């Protein structure tokens, strides 16, 4: 069926089906959400006000049989950062929306009377708004279970947890995966934007429709080459075995694993939380070391972490979360970290922002470093219930820093810096500083080249070449984020000459067009510039493209290095 | 004795006496604090970090017999707004410092070990740093009492309360007045900067020194004319009788008294909190309707508000505080408001920022509008003790808005908008938007001309002429804030042709120079531009010179008007 735009107005509770404007036709995923947000959202608006818009878009290849193409992009002005924001997630919704011909959903306005909650249901005819009461206040797991019961196990679900209902700035949007667990549009508080629109969940009708493919044979050929490239890649294989948590020992060895609220670069307890330990624990307990977050994934970096009795504890248990509760908060107990991750999945909170916020709270004297029981207690008793302390933490690391007068607060544009210290791995510092989205490793993952030797090799401690590395990766990432592809295809794309041409062939076969590699690069550049212009119009300047001052003042062990890339070098990022 | 600069380094606990640099010689008060902050503070630094500096400066005429010249300026980068900040207060310290030849005190650095607290003692020889334990954690009243006991009743005291110790962004700095009560460098969280330096108080040795006056006879003549102009002015007289709270009925009548968190422009309960009611209550209970906050004040707008038994309840009980707890929080009980004001004086918190924060908390569901008991309970049980809720409120209205997801948050540059609604009194909206300090009525008090008919008359509801009005007043205010004069001399200066020449004669006689009215205007322009450039270097743009969007969307009764001055008109403020 023909692609369409669904426009949902929560001020007057109306919905419309619109044709796709010419200018949006070549876009998908992040490219489309950022194009729409830039075109329709007043850059200076209040992120939780009626002028913000929440935009969902499957990627260009979502809904097709292309491997790893099931990511759903979500965009808006972020209540955490004040910048434009795109966050993407796996799960089943991107493919279901694409098969229904939904190129994008634009949710605008907000009910003048904030007393009622609503749901959206998406099917072939468009969107239907209904008042909702049953699942209001419930966690994500129970919400999904009740919706499976109500609408059938195959229904697609996009939902917010209690954190989004309470408008916490670290609230995420959760997407049901094939096992009815959660994948997250994690960063930047998009769940609070959905909460401000008074939408608890979006359900998607299962369909037998297929996405139109212009040249089926060419598509099949390209997909075989593409999938083989992914499967053969050694980093894909490591991700499949240990998950992203394979990185604990690697980043610890590099001296760049931020520990005890970013005061040192190695964590003594790293073995207790490493990917290897996690793998052994999962196997011993009968969990699943491999798991895919969406149909068609051939990397399977997810896993099901089991508790001591073999029951489900958490999945999608990522390095950055384990690092943040582990090294950054000094919690050496993987079971406690898994329980915390599960609570965050249920409440609908960013599992990077919140543990980094806890580390700042530990420095501020709220609880002691290493106090895993304290973290679990505060999550259950404060964050879940929206007490004042829960709201301080639920609003992220910057919020905690302000509440307790802490000056060592690892944020850029108020978003928590993740699991790679920019003093010891300088390329990622450029990404943190310049990303249009606040500190976010996924926006230009220089760890690939700085540490993993993918796409070449660049000394992480050198000042040379880091801006170029980050720029090239940020451009490529923006393009990949438009395809619906998981970012982890980048390892193969950077190292295997057959991968990127196969990806471009997939897009060309899907739409019957003739994109070149240059077109893809230009798409990435267009997205970054569109996002950057939005931010400038919102009042951001190059002064916001800076790391917190403590990185320049406090050397980090074991290399005893500071952040020493000049402001001028950072600003040259935008020279393209 | 020759003027000097005291430089106190809290990183190495050293002090120095420095000559006054040539470039600083013509400056005092705000002109000097802003010049020093702009010259020495990294604009992008963390306000609570070692690179911020806290600068105190008496005005150009402080310490002389000039009427109303006892204001002490304090400047730094603000932890509340992130902008440059100057706040000034009465009390005895400005005159004492001036008599000791202290042109400015610059407090820089911070102790690496944050465990210890210190005091400064200032005498003829400079500053002495001592470790302090006795008064740590105490409120301002008890601190001043203990220091009077320790150092003699005439000692000058500049102190922070528990709020400053806890680094709350609305913490003020308190200055002892002649009756050992508190006057406040109120806005922008300068108390948190002092707390970050680990200085609990600054004591000042009494002296019999006199300030040098170049032409004593000319000074006397000018002072007689100046004081007569102040005393004869009808607004001075109204301020003497009813205090600033004379404004409740006037601003209510104008339809511009923001009520119930800025949702309407008149307060039904206005009679219960008016200046007239306050005066009658004070007289009936045996309080003092008139009181001066520093020696030499001939206006005496302060008062001592007595409790039902005739005991001291509060002083310096200002319209803006009474408005904020009264109309904005809908509390109709003047005794409760006085008690709240007294608690804020004791804790050392801005009595505009905090009640505006309470009104936002009421909208956010933390307590009900009108719940005076709830306000007192939260002040005593939460704010005083630094609980999470106390910290949310102690960090101001913007902090409360973020914690509870409220979108109607009346702040500019994160500082609470005071007692005059910019929709109904448009000139003051220009001041809020463009002030270098965040929303602050005292920076360009257009109420004079929009409402009181002082300095001419300009329809408060008209869009015409408001930018020019605010600009002229902001320039004049910056100059007045440099003299050590109370801002309330402006009413006489605007309406009596003898006042401003007499003030200029005072300055000329003090220093043996020949300033003209143009020189004074140029001084004001220089100060505003210096402050503005600091803010631009800190990352502010014209996008920060805006009122919150709800002012443009929600009409306010009774005039049913919105904020409708264009961005272009606002930006033209800086065309000078």
C-alpha cells in the first residue's frame, strides 16, 4: 500500500491520514524524524508544551526482509537536553508500521484538560484515539501483558512506563520485542514528551501486508551479501556471544572505563561484571546468551539474563548500563545490576542516564558508592513512586548535580556521558561535545577505531585526527539511522568492502532508485546540519559543544591524562 | 587611607592586599563587581567550581555621609542563571568596608578538601582566614548573635545561612543591619557561591576611620540638596509609611498582580495583605512602621513587623515577598507570610525566588494553593533540613518546574519573575527579557512610568515605547547601583530636577573630579555592555532574552491580554 503520514492532534483528539510530501519521500528513520521536527517544531518551545511534536518513523528498509532493519526512530525536542532528539529502538513496531504503510506518525498538541489518559491504535485505516484507564500507572511489563491479553499476542506495542507518565526527563519509550520484553528509545526523555501528550501506549494491528520492493531479485541478492558480511564479522560474533558487555574488560584494559563518578579509568571489580562472567552466569543458570530484539537480526547481541533460579531477570543487558551501575557506581554484583536494569525497563527509564545520576548522587552523599541495595531501594521506593528524590534522579545526572551542588557532573547538553572516558579515548570526547543530541556514544562511535581497530586504527590518547574520525562516523551514523538498520552493522561496513555496497543495493532495490555512496554521505551531512540548525535556532552555541570543566582539570589514571583538545579544534567539527 | 583590593584565595588559604588597578579606579558597587567578574572569571566556568570568583564592593559614595549610600554590591557568575550577577543590599557592611579603604574583596579558588569551613575577618591590615566550627549549620539570626557576642555588637557581618552551606541556587548572602537583622544580596544564588568557597561569614572590624572627601564643603551642600529631594518626594513618603508593600493595592488595581501562579492578574484577597493592612497591624501591635536598613537612609521603607504579642517577626518585609506568598500562592494570612519571610531570612534564601517556586509546586500538586501551613511546614521540615523536596524548592522556581513537569513556570534565564505581570505591564517584560541578570524588576523598574507616573507616563498595555523606557531605566539603574545608593532614590531622580545634579555633585566632591550627566549615562551603558558580553561569552544568545511561552499563549484577566512584543523589538534593546 502507498506510504502515508499519520497526524494525530491531541489538542482536539483528531487524526488524519496525509500523503507523504515530496520533500520527505527519500527519508526514513532519523532522517525523517529530524526533517519533520525541524520543519514543524518551534525550536524555542517548551519540550512538554503543546508546540512540541513527537514523531515516529520506521527506517527506509524496515518491514523488508533485509537483515537487521527493524529499528524504529522517534524524534522531538528533548526535555532533557533542549536539543533536537532522535532515539531508535528494536522491537517489532518498526516492521509492523512499515507494513501498514506508515512512513511517519506525527503526534502534536496536548489535551487542555490533563486529567485523562489516551491510547492510539494504528491499523490500515490510520490512527484511532481512545481514552485509557486500565493500564495507567502500570509498569511496562504488566502493560504489555494486559495489552497482549486484550489485543492478541501479536499486537505491536509502543508504551511509556510510570516515569513517562510522571514526565521525568530521563523517561524512555519502550517497544515490545518478539518475546514481549522491552527495547527502548532510550535517551533524551522522549517518554516524557509522550506523557505530556497524555498517551500511555500505541498499539499496532498485526498485518499480512508486505512492503513493496521494486526489484525483488536484486533485493534478495543484496540481502544475502549483506547478511553474510554481518555474520562473518568478528565483532558481530563477539557481540553475539558476550553481548555489548564484551566491552567491560576491553575498555577497562584501555584505561578509559569511567569509575567512581569519573574519578579514575579502571575498575578493580571489572571481572565481576564482565561479559565473560555474564556469559558464564547465563549459561550456568539456563538463560539465553543470544537473543534477537527484532526479527531478521543476524547479530543477536541481546540475551536473557536469568536469576539464580533460572527465571527471567532482564534482557538487552548492555555494556553501558552494566558499566554505569558497575564501575561508575562501584557495584560489583551483576545480579543487583540486572535487577536495577529490569526495574528501569519496567518504569521506562534510560538505563544510562539513571545509573550515571546515581553515581553523582553517591558523590553528593545521598548514598555510598557500591551500595547496590540502596540503589534498588531508591528505585523502588522513590523513583517508582515519584517522591522528590525519585524525581531528582528521574530527571537525570544534571538534575542530581544541581540538587546536591556537585561539580563533577558528567553531562554534555545535560545528557549523561556514557561508558567511555573522553580523557583516555579522545575521539569519543569529540562525539560527546559536538553531537546534536547531547553526550551519546552511538552518534559517532569512535571506540571502533580508537580501541577496536575497526575502520583503521587511531591512538586514543593522541589529539590528532579525532575530529575527522568523529565527523566521518557521525555522518555515516546519521545515514545508517535513516535506514532502520541497527548501528552494529557499522563494524562490518567499516571493515568489509562488500557490506556498504550491499546496503546501498538494498535501498536501491527497495525503491527502484540509483543511490551512490556519495548520496549516502550527503544524506548523513544533511541530517547533521538540519539537526544543528534546529539547535542553533533553539539558542545553542559552540559554548554548548564543550565537555564539563573537570575533564580539563582532573587527570585520569592510569594514563594521567586530561581532556586537552582545543575549543577551536572542536568547533572545526562543523567545517563540512 | 588609600583604597585597596583584598584578594582572598581559598585554594591555598592566602590573602593579599593589592593596589587598585588604574582601570578600576572610577568604579564602585555594581560597576566594579561586574568589571572584575568580566575581567577575571571564565564565562563558561562552573558557578560552584574553583574558577568562579565572588566579589564584594561598596559603592562610590559608601562610607560618606551621603544619604542612602550604604548599599553593598556582590557579584559572581550565578549558579541560578549562569549569567553574570550583581545583587546589592543595605546593612552596615558597605560603609564599614569603605571606611577601611576596601574598594573590593575578591574571593577566588576553593579548598580542595571540602570538609572544613572558614571565616574571613577584615580590618585595616586586610583579610584573615580562620577555620570556623561554632556557627556552622546555624541560621543567620543565631550566627549574627553569636558573632556579636564573640566580636562585639558593632562588628560588621556578611553571612550565609544553611541554604548557602547546602549550595542551594536560591541562597542569598545576608548583611547585618543596624539592629542585627538581615538585609540580603538576594537574587541569583550568590550565597551558594560563598558556600562553595567554604566561607560561612565575613566579619568586619569597626573603625573610626573616615572616607576621604576631596571637597567637604561642596559635599555638604550637595548632600543637603540631595537629601531634601529624597525626603520631599511623595513616593519616598509613601514608602516610608507603608513600605514597598504600598504596591499591593496599586498593582492589583492595575490588573497586573500575578495571581495563582500567573493565571490571573487580580487577587481577591489583596486587602488582607496590603500595605495599608500591614501598617495598621504593625501600629496596633507596637511594631515599627519605619526603620532604616542602613545609617543615613532618609526614606526608611523598612519596618519591623510584630507578631500578635508585639514581638519581632520580620523586617524588610517587601512587596515582592508578600505578593509571592500572597497573590501568587493565594495565602491571605499576613502573619503566615511574615513567618515565612522570617524563616527565609534565617535560612538565607531569596524571598522572591522561593515563594514563586512554591506557587509552581502548588501547580505541580505538591501542596494546595493557599496552604500557608503547608508552606511553613515544608520550609521548616524540608528546606531547612535539605531533604530532596527542600533542595528542589531551594533551587528555585525553574527547578520545581522541571521536577514536576510543570510548563507554566515564570522564569527568565531560570530566575523567577517577580510581582508585576509582563502581559499587563509591558515595560517590565522588556526588563525581564533583556536584563543581564535574569528576570529582575530592580534592573529597570518600568513600574515607575507604566503605573506610578514617575518620569512621565506610558500606558502599560501599549506596545509602543516600552523598549526605550526599559533601556533608559536599565542604563540609569546600572549607574545608580555603582554609587552605593539605594535604588529608591530613582523616584526623586526621575521627577525632581535638583536630585540627579546633586548626586553627581556628591560624587565629584567625594573624588575631586568633574563628572557630567553624560558621563553617568555612559557609565551605565558600559556596565550593561560589559555584563552582556560576559553572558554572550558564556553561551547566551538573544533566544535567552525571551519570556516563557505561556505569556504569549494565555491571556491574563482582567485585561485579557497576552505578551505581544515581538522578538525583533526585544532584540532592539541592545541597539545603543
